[in-house]
C-alpha cells in the first residue's frame, strides 16, 4: 500500500497549500471614501474557492477509494492465510503418510521368505514376549490418537477454507476474468490434492492388511510410491494456484491506484 499512501499524502498537501493561498489572499481596497469593488479579485477568489471545493470533493472520493482498496487487500490477505494453513495441513498429512509408507516398506523388507517360513513350521514356537507385545499395542494406540488429531485439524482447516471461499465468492465474481480463472484453478488443484490423498490412504490401508497377513505385495508398494509422488505434485500445484489467485485479486486494485496517481 506504499503507492496509495503516497498518493493520499500528495493530495492532502495540495489541499493544504490551496487553502493557505485562499486564506492569505487579500482583495485590494481603494483609499477613496467609497471603495470600489475589485471584480477581478472577486472573480479570482470565487474561482479559487470553486477549485478548492472541487479538490475537496476529489479528495473525499479518493479517500473512499483508498478505504475500499485497503479492505479488499485485507480480505485477500485473510484468504491467503487460510489457504496457506490448509496447504500446510495437507503437507503435514502427506509427510505423515510418507513416513508410514517407509515404515511399512521396511517391515515388508524385513519379513521372512514365505517358503523358508513354511519349512520352519515344525520348529518349536518361541514364547511370546508379553512386555514387547504390550509396548507395541501402546505404540499402536498412540499412533491412532495422533492420526485422529491430525484428521480433526485437517477437517477444521478445510471448514475454515470453505467459509472464506463463500465469503469472498461475490467479490471474486466482480473481478476480471483472470481472478475467476485463478480461483477456479485453485479449487481444481485442491480437489486434485484431496483425491490423491484419498488414493494414498487406500494404498496404505492395503499395505497394512498385507503386512498383517504376512504377505509381501510389491504391486502395492509401487502403487503407494506413485500415489505419494502424485500427492506431492498436487501440493505444489495448490501453492502455485494460491499465488496466482492473490496476484489476480491485487492487480485491479494496483491498476486503479496507479490511474488515480497519474490523474
């Protein structure tokens, strides 16, 4: 808002100078007993007052325009913050899913060969370490709680993003085509990100089931890696679309301020 503030200051200084010149203007008075009216001076004074009134009206109009521009910029900033928060939540969820995929890969790699395991069926079954089993169960419960908290946070951020989008929908419809196109692209990229995350979650669930059954599935691992890569690409697309949306919303405001500064 530096250019807008500078324009506001220039208009204020110009009005002050005109006011001082009008107040300091003295109409010459003849020394005669009956002074004559200086019509030229009165005409200049009236013209100066008219210019002053016109400048005051322009100043009020410019002030209103500046207030509207500042409000629009603030709304755009709020929308950008909400979108950034939602993208951060999605990125955090993706990192969590990626770590889980890597853990499952390591577990699958460490699993014994099914044929070798079948050959050792007759071997005596070792005793179960109850302490280790309890620790694993506790770790599983902690993971479930953390996953639930992450899901709750994601839902909250998604709801906030939806509310912000509805609140600014009318303003977006009045913007140029570039603003509407940028918003549409952002919505499409968000939908793509949600779709890829859903696919990644399904693949992780399938890997969990295969791991629980003691069966390695290379195809599921490949699917998980592809889904993970697509999710990262979608996250980057969301960030790019968010930046384009903010720029599209600010361009009309900056152009209007530049035009008023030229006048």
